[in-house]
C-alpha cells in the first residue's frame, strides 16, 4: 500500500517538474526591463536599485514622502501643509513608489503591454505598503474604467491589482461598487485643474451599491496617483453614498514639486 507521505512526495516532485517546464516555455523576466532573472514576478538587481520605494517619514494623510523627518523630536504625527490647506475627501493614502523613470517603465509595461503576470507581485508590494489601510477595511474597490475604454484595453489594471490585494488581505473585492458613467478624455498631459474638471461627476454608485457602501470603510485601488483628481472623485462618490471612510492605495504616485509629469 502506498503511504500518504509517498503520495505527497510524488505530488511535490510533479509540481516541481511542471514549474521547471513552465520556466523553459515562459522564462522569468524582469518586470521592468525584461531581462532574464531567476524567478517570476520580480525585478532584476539593476532595476530594483533604481526604484524609489516610499518609506517613512511621509504625510499620514496623503502618503507623500517628507524630505526630512518632522517627527524626529517626538509628539503627534505631522500632517503635510498641502493636506491641512486642502483636506482630501479620503482619510489616508499610501503608495509603493515614487513615480519616476523606473516606476514609469514598470507601470507602462503592466498597463499597455499586457504584462498581467506582474499583478500578483505588485499586489504584494501594495498590500505591504497599505497594511494599515487594509487592516479594518470592509471592501477593496478598483478605480473603474468606462466600458469603451475597457473594451479597447481589454482589462482594467486597477481591478487586477485590487483582486490580488483582496486575496492577500482577505478584504472583500467589490469591482462593481463604483461605476464610471461618463467617458473622460485621457488625463495624460492635463493640468491639475483640467484633470479635476475632466473627472467631475464621472463616478457614481448604483442604487443597490449605495446600501453596500453605507457606513463602510472602502479602500480605492489605482495604479498611479498623479494630482489625485481621479481618486478624489471616487472618494467623493463613495462618501456621498454614505461610506464612513475612504482610503487610497496605489502602486505609484507623483510627488509634488519633483517636476514629474504624466
């Protein structure tokens, strides 16, 4: 009689052989530059060094990194002047990396080159960066695409990130909670004011979704936060529907004052 241990060992060996065959057919490539690397879902050493990961200190509201530690002397967390002057409609936001040249290569390959295999890796980074956002959240919701944009692009990159974040965190994934009811022009190249006008009124919750959002904590997932116009519009729609709190989690964000434009 074959023992359970022997069956388990056979299964592990078979899985290992299948993984090796998969690596031969689809060799692991760097998520940024496309060079061959040892494992799937990773960056090569050179690209890893170029990525500017966001670490503390940062604004506890917007997640924008500070150039120095304002809390070095202790006391309460210091909120950025921008967040105090114009409080966003969300409670707090976090992002994995600054949007610079290295982040742009990563995001653009994922967004426009159908690098779907990158989503699980990016979601792991985002779940780690946004652990405090996800800890007591009720729903994870992607920034939605209009149906025409979704048809042309074939997938919503924010939805793929949110789906994997949900699986990692255990927070319920609700891709249909927010709807994009108006087709907007691409935000690329627009000023901050133009971006805000472009997405004003573009998002809403359906009648059934409104009852789901009421008194809930919702994490909105996007690939890149530039001026914040899109996630602000999403947060306002959710708050208008009765959400208790809205939080924002992104793969990358533009840091104001660094001269980066998208």
